[in-house]
């Protein structure tokens, strides 16, 4: 499954890592905004959700993607 995601990002090279991180940041922002509208969150909690959702899966996938690029010989 990761190979299909990484294969699509190959054309962007190392910028694909930023695309992964930013896409997870947007996902975290949407989640936090939805919970804020419902009245469940305080401002500090919103920041925490965005950082956690962007940092954990986004950065891990970005590192795996850069390793994938290195293995396949892309720059």
C-alpha cells in the first residue's frame, strides 16, 4: 500500500516528503476545526491535535518515503 502512495509521489522527488507532512497537517487542522465547532476543544488542545496528527504519521511516512527514494535511486 505504501508503495502505491510513494510511486505517485516519485515525480515530485524529495518534495513528496513535504507533501506528506503538509497533507497530514491539513487533516489535523480539519479535525481540530470540526471539534472546535462542536465545542469540544480549547485553543491549546487544537494546537496539540494539529502537531500530533502532523508530526507522528506525517514525519514517519516522510522518512520512509525518503528511504524509498534512496533505495530506488531517485534524487
